């Protein structure tokens, strides 16, 4: 009884509100209304979910959802929209309310719609019918299979920025538009781009943005051209940030030149690599690298770490992790033995269940 009273008198415990519009008997709205009531005016984290077997298309469900969320939109600090049916219905309804009522307090926006061989487009309110991009202030933006017209919006003050498409989109973002959001977000700590089409048609030069606070950069699922453009646009000279980078390694000369330039500009602590090449060899590595992780690659032909004459840089790799890789002891010894001052403390080889002795092997 005591703890129940404590909970009732602590409105912060009731601020996470879940809504499922397809609930047949609408009991979910009763529970959600109770959460809103007990939050007593605190800022709300709103999660709206439309399941796959639902039919969020008829007017009754849309009416009920509007009726519930309209009075609380002004208190929403986190808006999380998920749909496993058609994303356009849920997106258009909620964004329409955003434009009509306004959600000035929202700081965190999460949108996930299903992979149905198309990307769901939506508009940020205020971003239409204007020649100049709207300035939207968010701290977190996660979009999965949803996108917008980047020419009409620039996000400011982002700390966590993630764009992902299960399928490739045919409407690329210009690197200048991405750079505008990055430069307006000097405290950006996390940037993850997955299957995002990025092109360059607004300028012949790629703007370089310094991101001193960047800690995580994941570009593993980018094609060569978008990857090259993003790498050429980012500078991270702050060693205190302990930057972790995930990359797909392409072996063409232009890509290798971009890797070298990026590694020379940025202080990278951890590097995760994947590659589609038949046999992986690393012609360049960041000089301050302490942890190297390689996934599903053939490293059987030594040396798998090499640098052209005159381009060798000191390395101090402390940890090496190989996940589902083909590697020989000769190649492993060659790669680790080139490590300056023999600083390697730990090596791990993770194997799959199909390999004899599956599990993790410590070096």
C-alpha cells in the first residue's frame, strides 16, 4: 500500500504512454488515459504503434486516435511512431495534427515503418511551401524506411541522428543537405546511415564539417559513392571523444584515397570493418587506433595489414577481434607483429557454429 501511494505521488513514473489504435475493445485508450492522468502535467513520451494484423485505415480508428492525442500533443517531448502495416496512414495523421496543433516541446522523434519495397515520405510541419529550409530543433532523430524532402528542412542541435532503409531509396539526399544538418548540430555524438542514397548535384565540392563530439559513426551499409561523400564531409580531430567507426571496405583506388584522407583527419579509437572483396587486405589504418574489429573476411593471405612504402604510420593496436573470418597463424602473427611497441594485449577469434571448435578463441 505504501509503495502504491509512492507511485501515485510520483508523476514521472507515468509519463511513458503507449497507444495501439487497432485495439478492438479500445481498452488500450483507457489504460493510456490513466497514464496521462497520473502524469499530472509532466512532459510525455508518446509511443503510437499500429501492428501488422491491424486495419488502421477506417475513420473510426483515426477519430479515436485524434481524440486521444490532440489534447496532449503540447506536452509531448518524445514522439515514437511505429507501423507494421502501411506507414503512410499513421504518418499523415500524426504529422497533420503536428501541423495543426504544434508540438513545440518535442525533442526526440522516432519513426519506423515496414519494408514494403517503398519508402514512406512525410513532411515536417512548416517545411512546405517555403524557399528556405525550416529549422527544426531536435536532439534525437531516428528514421527507418521513412524519409522527407531534405531541401525543405534543416535539423538543429541533433545529438543522435540515424537514417535507415531496409530497401534502397531512389530519392537521394544531397551531401550539402546532410552537411547543413551536421554543421547545425555541433554536439552530434552518434551518426548512423544504413542503405541511404547520398549524391552530389548542388555543388562540385563537398563541404567539410568538424564534429568534435562525434563518438559513433556507422556507415557499414553504404554503397561506395555515398560512403565516399560522407567520409569526405566529416572531420573529427578530438581524441577525447574516443570515436568508433564502422565501415564497408571497398578496394578501388578512389575509395582507398578517401579512407586515407579520413583516417588522417580523424582520431579513431575503434574501427569495425566489413568487406565484399574475395581476400581482405588493409592498405591503411588510423594511427591512433586501439581496437580493430573485422567481420566475415578472408585474411588467409598475409600480410592482411600492409602500407605502401613511405606511407607507414605508427600503430598502437591493443585489441584485435576477428568475427567469422578465415585467418592463418602466419597471417595473424604478421599482422599483429607489425604493431608498434608490441602493445597488443588481447586478440579474439569468433567463429560460427559451422566451424569446428566454434566459439571464441583468445590469442
